[in-house]
């Protein structure tokens, strides 16, 4: 999608406002299952951003793995630990203030640095799924086959570890 | 330092992901339920992956590396969530609660 069109700007600001609102609802909501649903919406809007940034393959992976895997897993855990029945207790005011202070300090450090930076502009080309696939299986110096294999091992270890930790004695 | 224009630039995307990261940080620091803390972590990871792709799309000539980075972030977040949920389920079975303000002793 070309950046200069008005549709791009409207979509960007709309998605940005919606995802910030959903993120705020996620961290404030006292019913955990609803917080998981707001998290799902944030991830969905991020998938929309990936399409706008020219990587539709990543948008598909985001929906499949992040929403279809992780959010479902969170919902399972919420129901298995009976966290969906009672309202979560509110954090104390001191905790809320300290948390907001931490988040604001982070923003106060990064946003001026971002605004002051000038980086060269590129031709804004997108990435196709074929490029990603070829790069992941590339044995050369710029290939990513080693991290690919290591992540496969990590996922195997995570599956085995999850079964071992969560089984009934 | 030129002012922030109306047409989205890489700075708009990076500021957006910084705001999402800060909101996730607030959720991580404030939540009492362990799964709520994990949702804050997921927000932060998602913001980081979005920032990688946004930077690469606007400033580099090879955005494929950032797409692969985001792919790995998603895969590692999935593995971490599996283990964390298994731990929380086992913890709930032992202590009947996953309120992090009440689980403060390490004896068996």
C-alpha cells in the first residue's frame, strides 16, 4: 500500500487509536477473560499494521499463532485456574502510581530520542513469503537456518516441559 | 529535528509501539493475577515485533531480516506462554490461588 494516499493515514490513525484503547482495557479490566479478549483485539490490529507495512505473511502468522495459539492458551489457563469467576482485586494506589511512573519514565526517555532521530528513507518494498522462506533455509552468511533449527528445538523443549510441569501427580 | 508530519513516517510507528510497550509495562507492574502479568508481557513482545518491522520497512533496504526477527519473537512468545501456563496451573493446584501478592514463601 502506498504511504502517500489518504487511506493509509486514516487507517493508521484509526488502528493506532483502537489498539491503544484495547491495550488500556487489557491492563485495567478486572475480569480476566475480558482482558484476554481485548488482548486478542490488540493483536488483530497489529496484524492489520503488518499488512500496511508490506508483510502480509507475518499478518497471517500473527493471527494463526499469536491469536489462535497464545490467546487460546491464556483462556485455557484462566479457566483451569478458576480466575474467571471472581473479579480480580484492585491493586493498591501505591502500586498503581509506581506502575504509571515506570511507564511514564520509559515514554519520557524514548519519545524524545525518537523525535530527534533522522534515518535514511528506503524504497519501502514489501517482503514476500518466498523471500522469508528462502532466507530461513539459507546456509550462507546471511541465512537464518541456525536460529530456525534452534527455535524448533526450543518449541520441542517447551512442549515436553509443559506436559511434565502440568501433569497430575 | 523536524516536526511530526501527518503522513505516517517511521517515527509514528515507533512512537505507537513505544506507547503499547509502556501500557504493557504498566500491566506487568500492576496486575495481581499471574496471568494478567503474562498478558502485559505479551503486549510488550507484540510492540517490539511491530517496531522491528516498522523500522525495516521505512529505513532499510532488506526488510526480510526484520520479518524473520518478528517471526522468531512470535515463536518464542508461544514457547514462553506454554511454560508459564503450565507453571501457573501447577501452582494453582498446590496453593489454590495465583495471586502474586499472596504467594510469597518458597517452602514446599
